[in-house]
C-alpha cells in the first residue's frame, strides 16, 4: 500500500525506522469532517451564527452542545503531538519555516479571501446591508481583520491563528524540553502518568483556566484554555508509556464522559430554566463568575472535555490503528478542507434556509451539498502548486523526466 504524502500524516519519527500513527490521522480526519454537520447544525440552533433558519430544532442544538465539548480540543491535542514528532527530526529554525508555510500563508489567504463571504452573508441577513460584496469588503477589511482588535473576525480559521501564537510562544520551551529533559523529566512523568487514572489529573489546569481566566484573544475562545491541550498533546506523545496510560484509563474515561455529558445536558438543555436539573441548581448556587454554581459547572465541563479526549484517543488506538486509501487521500485534504468548509456551509445554507421543507430533510440535504462543494473546491486546489501553497499543502514535485529536459545554464 503506498505511503501518504510526506508531512500530511502523524508519524512517530522517534523510532527507527519511523512508525506511523494512523489512529491519530483517523481521529484528526474524523474531527475535521464532523465540523460540517456541526456548523450546519448551528443554522438550526439558537446560537449567534451567520445564518438562522426560521424553524429551530432541538436535535441540531443537542448535536452542537455535545460536539462543542471536545472537538476543537481534540484538534489541539493532535496538533501538539504533531509538533513533538516534527521537532524530533527538525531543528527549531527548520520547524519555524515549515510552520510559516503551512500555517501563516493559508491563515492570511483565508482571512482575506475565504472567510469574508461568511460575514457578508451575515451582513445581508442580520445587519440590513443592501450593497454589493465589493462595496462591503473594504469596510470589513479595515474593521474586522486586524489581529488583537475587539472586532477581529477570522472565522473558523481562528484555529490556525492560535497555532501560530502557540508556535511562537511555546517553541523555545519545547526545544528546551527536547534538549535537556527528554531523557530525564519526560520518562519520570511518563512513569507516573502510565498508572491507571493518573491522566485524569491533567484536568486540573483545564478547570483552573475555565474558572479563573478572563482575558480572551478572540471573542469567547480562551487562548490559555486551548494552549493546555496543545501542550498536553506534545507531552502525551513524547514517550510510549503515556500511550499505555491512555490504554489503561480509556475505559474509565468513556464511562466518565457519558456520565458527565449527561449531567451537563440535564443542566443546560435546551436552556437552563427549562432543563431537568437546571432551575434548582442555578437558582440555589448561582451562575455568575465566582458563585458555587459557576465553579461547579466549570469543573463539570472540564471533566467532560478531558474524559472525551482520553476516551477518543483510547477508541482510536484500539479500533482505528490502520491505514487505507481513504485515509491517504484525507491526510492531504484535511488542512484545506478545514480552511474551506465554513464558507460552503454559509453560502449553501443561505439558500437552504429559504427552502419550503421540514428541518431534518433540509439539514440533511444542506449537509450533503456542503460536503460535495467543499470536496470539489479541494479537488481544484490540489491541482496547481500556486493553490497548494496558498492552502498550506506541500508542493508537487516535477517528474524526473520533465526535470531532465530543463537546460542547464550554469555551465
């Protein structure tokens, strides 16, 4: 079976010869694919979003509630793991150059070209704008594409924006760990966290940030919060005994995920004052920051997220540790698919909400059309080196026979 394109998958290069970790590739691909039904469901749920269907749906709201507890956190875990593997074969400078090409270039291009149509549709539906896209774009460029500004709107590619920040801030720490502590501190930590249940202690920094962090970089996405998962991803794949800890703690994590997610939904679904446990809980303990209700709820959501992360890693290690042609294709598509997907969600959804049909068939057709549109755009992108470069993909090399026909002007 042919190997995937170099650099598109997750590979444990610390072993000789390198060993692929297909279960991480599968997990990343599945999480990214789930972003389409997730973001499509936002149109049918009572949340701030670029579109709003006239008729809302509780099933769509429940899907958003459940996936929102762990899906982006899982991507940061995998990104942290990929960082460890990459730094195992690259110097810091080479890694920085690679990140520049694979993150900064698609981030800038995405913010300038891919993301703006999303907010143009929002302006048409919610802000009463009646002009053309080209009349609207200069104002959006001036007011909403300035990093660290309160109105900064990078859309779904805020994920790339965060990775750029984490790379710049944490790279010196990672290099120090690789140089000085990989043979001392890492094995010591791995020995402890290999024990059954020890990995659950890593929920402590997650809960502390959930409870106490108030500084936000992009709206309500906590930059410190996601940094914890990125950092944990680096550590969890720096030593094989961490993975053995996942195997030992995984079954417990899955039970914990079901229990805590059930409690979470009983407290907030569909809204707190109509939920089964919500009124008594919030009215008694309070919901403002600093109240017991707020603290206990944040602890609950932190455990829910961390249980799901360990449980998903366990399931993928156990059942998805193989490769096939679909995974090889998806590995190359996953980054451009992520960058692209939200724009078809909004553009297709803008017309879908006008269809005269029930919510569930409308949602299903909408989701399928978005998948088709996103894959079609990716198929176009992958065919030229210019578009591959703009979306963070590796460039195609010219065939050897073609290269040999190029005259040599150095003689």
